[in-house]
C-alpha cells in the first residue's frame, strides 16, 4: 500500500493506496472540523489536496446518526481519502472522554474511514510519570484494538508517544515492529512547536524513525507551519496534518513559506495565489470577520500546498538539502533545527541514496554545507575504501583551480602527466575546501567536478579546519614516502590550517612552488 518513487536525504516521494484513492507523499492533511467548516472540504480538494483529516470522536458525539447513514465521505462532501483521528486531542484537553478503544474502532469502520487512528493517550507537557503512563496506555490500547478490527480495507495508524522523553519514545516506537499496523504516527509535537522548539522536534522524529520500519509510512500529528515542511520531510516524515491554516486566519495571520505576517502590517500581499491576485491587503482588512477569515484560510491553504509541491520537486531533483539551507535562514529556531539535523547526519547518510538517478551539481556555502551527505560520503569513502595506486611513492597535492573543471585540466597537471611519460611513482591529487582531497583518477567522478564553492576569501575558518583535518587524515592513512604540497594562490587559509595539523601529527611534507614541483617530477 506504500510505494516509494524517489528518495533524497531521508525523504521519500511516494504513493499510499487507500480504498478511496491514492495519496501522494509527502502529504499535508488539512484538519477539517466535522461540525462546522469555514472552508468546505470540496474547496480544499479543488486546491489540490488529495486527502484530509477529521475527528471521528466529534462526528460520533455530534453527527453520529447522519454519519452512520451517509458515511464520512458523503457527510463531509469529500470523495478522496479521509483520515479520522480518534479523540486523543479531546482527551488531552478535557482529561477524559466518553469512549473506549473498542467503540472508536467500531465507529471508524462503520463510517468508512480510509485511514483510522486508535484511541491513544498524548504525551504533551506532562511529568515523566504521566508520560510513562501515556506510553503504556497507548500500547495497551493498540494491542486491544487489533482484536476489534474487522474490515481489511482500512489502513490503521499506530501512534508513538513519549514526547521529549526520548527513551520513552524509543520504547513506544519498538512496538511499530511488533504490531500489525499500516502507518505509524508520531504524537505530541504541538506544545514543542508552540514554544518554537523545532530542534527538539527534530530529535523526536529522528529517535522514532531510527526504530520504525522503513516500509511503513510515518505521519506527524499537528505539523503546523509550512516553513517546517522541508525539515520534517527531510527526516522521513511522509504525512502530516495541520489546522494552522484556519487557526492563523482567525487571528488575522497571513502565511508565507518562510514565516507569518499580520494582516494589519501588510501594505501589499506578497503572493500570487487566487486570493492575493483578486484582493488587496486593504480590501481584506475591510471585509467582515467571517469572509476575511475564509479568504485568509484559503490563502494559507494555497501557500501550504505550494510548499508541499516545492518539497516534492526538491526530492525528485535531489536538491532538498539546498531547500533546508535556504529555509534555515528564515528563522533562528529553524537554524537550530537544521543544526540538530546535522548532529544526526549519520541517520541522514544511512537513509540517503548513495547513488542518485538524476545527479545535479551541488552548491557549497558554509560549514552547514560541509555536512551535506554527498560531501561526507566522499570523505568517508576516502578513509574506508580508497587506496593509492600500488606503485605510488610520492604524493603531489596540487591546489585546485576553481576556475577550471575538472581539476585535471590544470596547467601544472598537464605539464607533468600529459606532456611527459607517465610516472607511476608519482600520484597526483588536488586540494580544495569542502571536498578536501580529489585523487587524479577520480577528478571527473560525481560530485568532484560537479559543484560550486564560494570565492576563496568568503570561505569560513570552520570550513577550512574541517577540510584540513580530512586532508591530513588522507595523507596519514595512505603512507606516502614524500608529500609535496603546492603553495596556494587561492586557498592560503586552508593550507595554513593543514600545516598546523600535519606538524601536530609529525607528518613530513614539503611546501613547493610550481617550478619546484615540475623540477621534482623531472628528477624522479
């Protein structure tokens, strides 16, 4: 029921098949109140959303008879897939609800949900003791609910609880391997997001995803703002719901992909959606409250859907990392979230495809770019899999000319390799910030000649230090008899850091000019 079409980082571009149609992932499920809707679900579908989420508990409480007669699709006027939540939010808000795990399973089956959630107990802003209780009760409800399921055309969701208590979250996630559920949902992120603790949310997702089987789609409850979408998707979240579009509209807040503005602050509407193309900011402000909320909610939906499409395309093109870097500059807490992703880069590298079907050139900017998987994979392969040519005794480490690619077109390289008899004792490699060492025989291999870096003076000290460590490790591991390093014209700061490290390791090297390298090559 879940087919993966493409991958980038830990993100999956895929399709979930339900009895009412296919859900393309990553997917945002707008939250629909089954009792009152400012935006009818049919209008949400017209924007492009192929699924929504609603609350089965509220349907049972306020529209039970009608729902049982019509089914949830006719009740809401939405023929595409519908996911129903069980009432856990109401349990959180009011402390108790008048429904059992058996009743909510039975009711969701009778109204024809496509994706249904068991009755879980959220872990939100509670003590550790209460969190342990919520995890245990959710697990018990999950086990009990299996016996009450009778339809085989409904996809059942197993919520994972524990919140920021990561050991409890791990314990809860272990049951995703043991119990027969189709989809896994990570619960309780709302209080964290309300406090802008996006870094903590990233840690929660990674903790759960390290355990959840890869063949199961992962849903995140209450994902919130579109500026978060690239980050949660990059970590492997396939579906997420949000009521932010309407909640923000009721507070006269206008969504943008990188943040939120208040309607009263806007001189113009910086968007080209159908709402913003028809109305001015002043015209929206003058509307009555109901109509203003409705139009702002529609705008927020258009912005959210546009961001989903952008994320999907970024996955397909293999440029999701670039989108993360761009978004990380739009809010300090998103920058912290990106740093948390980098802290867990081992997880990203494990999930990220090592070979891309449609590789594109990569861009480096600063130390955040250094950690992109393609670069770290290059360094990892140099350490773990690369061996210098068997007869090579001398390493000539040439400065890469950033104006010439591939780097083996450099004039000094041509003098030694092309215009003279090939000398097997000499091995030539190039040094450059970010990628570090580029052996001559790999100079045209992706991404060693398919990248762009900043001008030398704009490269940070941190990047030079990280790169110098990698180069020094390469030299130490390969064990050359002699190492000649070309004096830099561009990357002086990198070579200064490299010299410090080499001297600290007591590794022998010679810093040589181009004529000295040519003379040495002639002599040897």
